[in-house]
C-alpha cells in the first residue's frame, strides 16, 4: 500500500527554512556570547596589564632615582678617596709639638734662636734635582713652596746666638745624643758683638721715685751659629 503525502511542497520548504534560520540564530547567538565573553576577558586582562605597566613605570622611576643617587654617591666617594689618598701621602706622621718641645728642652737658657726651619725632602730622591721643589715650613718670614708627596725626611736648620762657643758645642752634642735627631752638623759659626741696653738711675739728690733713668749700652761678645740636622723619622738601608 503506497503512502500519500498531502502536505504541499512550499509548506515543507518553509518549515525547513525556519529550522535552518533557527540554527543560524543559535549559532550567531553563541558567537556573540563568545565574542562578548572574550572581549570581557580581554578587557580585564588589558586592565591588569595596564596596572602592571603602571607599577613597572613606578619601579622604573624609582630605579632611575636610585641609580642617579648611586652614581652621585660613587663620584663623591671617589673624590673623597682621592683626597684621602693625597692626605695620606702628604702626612709626614710626625708630632710637631713633641719635636718643638725636645728642641726647647735641648736649647736651654744660654742660647737664643732667631731662625728655625723644617724642610721636607724625599727619603730617596731619584736624582739630585729631585729636592729642588721641596717644601719648607719656616717660622721666620720664609716662603712655603709645594709639599713633596710620599715618604719624606725633615732637614732642620737652627740659627741663633750663644753666650760663648762652648754653648754651641754643647748644643751640637745634645742634639746628637737626642733620639729625635740625626746627622747633626754645624754649618756656620762666627763670633760677633751685640749691644745690650741698660738703664741706670741718675740724680741721687732727687726724692725717691723722681730719679731719672739714663739708658746705656753694654757690648757683649756672642757666637752666631747655624746647625743642620735631620729628624730621626726614617732609617737608611744600603742596597746593592
């Protein structure tokens, strides 16, 4: 027995079209939902990445500031090290007060100094002309030149007057015996005379307190001398 379909073809075609349109709408809806979901996730990721970039920018600015301060401190440390090295090389490592006290103790009361000179010299100059630029620390109106760097020795010049030649000889002996000095030599010596002013009261008939005083001069023979020595702050060793 043969089945007979009484539905027209256009009805079946319209039904199939509706099913196809429904499927397309469902697919488009799923695509739209997927796109919205993707855009939402992407937007959140973009916001997270932007926040992370802002934090990285802050870290970069802080790092640049730290690097700038580090470079500044490095330059200052380098300058301080250079100055400290120069000070270490210029430091003679001697106690000037102790040396002056020793000289004052040795001189005594019968000698008067009019010149005291400390001259810094390299311990081992490379040639004879190496000491021409040495520094001199002088007490009587002398000019100070550049200071040699490194290890130095001090040449001391003492000039003055003594009551007699024996006092000069005793001074040389005391300097030679002192642990502060070495290589003591008398570089100049001569006898001279100086005038010492004296006051003498006159007019014995005048009342006490109203007597006039006349100034007289007494000629005294003295011995002028110059002594050179070195401060014993170094040791010399002979090498072949």
